[in-house]
C-alpha cells in the first residue's frame, strides 16, 4: 500500500514572506553591525553544546529556524563585514553580490557544460575579460573561475607539470625511473597554498625551493637563477616559478619583470599569485604592480579577497587554456555533446559541477561601475596611508614593511627589552586589542619579531574606524 508522504517546496506565498524577512534581517545587520563584537568570544565546543545531536524529525518552521540562527549561530560568528575587522585580508561583501547569491541559489544551475546553462559559461567568459581589462592584464589571458586562490594556484602548477612533458596525466609519478625530481620555486614569503598545491600534485614539499628575499621581502632574482642552475647540476628538473604580488604576511611585490626573464631563459612556467594585491591594479595609479605579468603563463586574482564579492570567487587567468584541458579533460559518455565550438568549463579543472559565480561579479561591477569600484579601493588604500602616518609619528611603534596596498605591519617597542620580551609584549598587545571586541587584528613573524598587521581594505571601514583602532592600540600599549 502506498503511504502518504510530504512533498514539495514551501509555497510561493511562504517564500515571499520568509525571503522579505531574511532580506530585512540582512539590511538591519549591516545597519547595526557595529553593535556586535567583531571577533566571536565563544569557547571551542560552545556552539556544538547548544545544538541537538539528532536532527529534527518534524520540520520546525521558519520562525524557530530564525530564532535559533540568532540565538545559537550568531554568537559564534566572527563578523568579517564589520568595519573593525582588520585581520588577515578582510574579505567583505556588498549588496549586489549578496543579491546575486540569492539568485544563484534560486537558479541552482550547474555550469559544467555550455548547454547546462549557456549564460553561465558565456557570462564567465565576458565578465572575467572585464576584470582582465580592469586590471590591465595582457589580452592573451583567458579567465576561469575557481572557488579559491589555493585551487587556482593548484591548477596553475598542474598546468606547468603537464607542460613539463612527462605524461604524468597517464603514467602518474610513483615508481617511475624515467622521472627526475620536479622542482618548483617561490619566495620564502609565498602563501602556504603553493606548498599545498605541491603536496597535492605529487611534487612534495621537498620539491619546493624557497628563494631568499631582500630587505623589502621581495624574491631575489639572482638567488632564483642560482638555485635553478644548482638544481639542474644535481639532475633535478625545474618546471615552475611562483611569484607573488602582495604577499600574505607583508604585501611585498616580487620583481616579476626580472623573474619572468629568468623563466623565459630557462623555459619555466611562471605563475603569479596576485590573490590580494592584483585587485589594486584596477586603480590607474597602481597599474605598475602588474609589470612583467604580460610574460607570465598564469595569474590568480581574488575578487573575494578585496573587491567586495561574497566568498567564494577566485579569478584564474591563463594564456594557454589548452594545457589545462590536456591535463584535466575526461569526458564520460553521459557528458558527451555535439556542441562543437562551445566551451565546456568542466574541461579545465578537477571539478565537474560549477556554481554560477560569474553572476555576482557581474552584478557588482554593473552596480558600482568601474569608477565606483576605483573610488572604494582608493579609499581603502588611503586609510592604510593614514594609519601608516600614525605609526610613523608614534614613538611607541615601528613600521616593519613598506605599505603598498591596504595593509600595515608594525610592532610595539620599549627600551631595554630583549627580542623575546618584545615578542611577548606584542603578542599580549594583540590579544588585549582583540579582546575589546571593537577591532580584530592579526599578526605575522618578521626577522624573528612578532609583528602586528592592520588591514583597512574592508568596504565598511572608514576614517573613524581607523582612528578608533589607533586609540585602542595606543591605550592597550600604554597599559602594558
Ligand atoms: C597571497 C595569497 N595567495 C593565496 C591565498 C589563499 O587564498 P584562498 O583562501 O582564496 O585560497 C591567500 C590567502 O590569504 C593569499 O594571501
């Protein structure tokens, strides 16, 4: 006998009601975001304790879901969109991208093939070409959207490995006597995602050579050239260099023109990690940072890191897209099409299913316009300039690296303290600053010193927030 089942989605009337309540929750959230402590102060396990171990057997209704969202989930949220979020690289999102996410979820397309939503494939091609033009990248670059810079760089290094010609796609790497040790180069300040790509792709952490940096934390080209020739003498096979525009710790800029020349002479793939810094090239006065990228093979720029696009959104640009296809394309029978001339984005990476991410970049660029984005990005950089001036004027602090973008590295100083004591002091200072709940900053280590980082590239961060940060940092320093 057939049993009764409950089927179907919520009704259109319910959807209208609930969605307008969610929309108004979001509007109020942004309006009153400063009432929240920027860094969640819950302890590990606190949220788990508040959640039932078993899922509800019967639906609980929208009111209860929203009530639990506010009372259980929100206390465990660190507010990345808060103007006082000045840690890491502070991805912030804005209305147009958030609304696009709403539509992306509603359409719920999978852009694996051109025909599984032609608009997704074609908008991705066009909107990434807009971003390429906005950042002044060479016209030979073709774009692909991945979720994160880590995954973009992994695909770059996979493409480089494919071009090295050892047919690893078919034969793999293990147990092969004909395969020399593949060698990848990046600076000591390259992001850990490069190491992760190496360990994912069978290059191994030992297959990476970290190149020393100069006193502005930039890769030293002569050291790179030496390392390549030393490795060759040892029978290794250099295949790829990763240069960074805007390193995570200090936002230093590797000398891409010189590095690209070394890559050309040695026939090495050049990938540029411009995940954070690359966005600044939207500004006419910052185009210089992209110098030399015209000779690179691939580059990653993350609009979710600094162009106010809701996570996740990483823009990967590559000159020879076919190499990626050669590395990754596998077409099972059920995905075969006779589209012929159409692009099928599933061919360019490990994932089959693809979200309609291009819609959120399109909405954001269309809504603000290139000029609107330029003025917002310029503001972010000006604010870090203001903070830098304050550090330079303040005898209690010392700047630790040149400031190029929206990030300032500094540390507190006190006469008569050893390096270890200074490190303890700065760590405590950071802890106390973050405990105020007003701002959230992060740290790095430079020359063995514990260094604080203040990032002003959030869309809601204004001069008054930077001034508040100065006040809090000064007050907390004087208490130590
Ligand atoms: C320079 C750089 N590259 C790559 C990444 C990794 O970014 P994602 O979180 O998009 O993988 C980061 C993260 O901060 C970064 O700073």
